C-alpha cells in the first residue's frame, strides 16, 4: 500500500508542478472568456469601486496555495519512502 501511495504522490506532484510552473497564470487576455467577463464587470461597477485587482489577484493566490500543497506532498513522499530513516 505504501508503494501505491508513493506512486500516486509522485504522479500528482509531477502534474501539479506542470500546472504551477506554466506562464498561464498571468492576467487574462481581453479576447478570452474570462477577460470579457472582467471587462463587463468593470463596466457595471461604480467609479469609486472600479478596479479588478481582486479578480486578478485570485490566480496568484491560487498558484501560491497549490505550490504550498506540492511542497507538503513532497515532504510526505520523502517521509514514506523506504529509504527514509526515523
């Protein structure tokens, strides 16, 4: 069972790293669906509350949280490996 967990952790870590290391976490382009939704939201907001920084900050926070989870998974993988010592 430990080997199965090691294999699952290794493949999950590899996939998560591919997601977090990509440049796709930047601001959405104006022509994408999310960019169009942000533009529509900006048009509906009153001037004092204008600004889409909360929506643009969310992908950065998600990326950092995913990276933290990957770090924890790597540590768990190291702990359950057969070469780890007590």
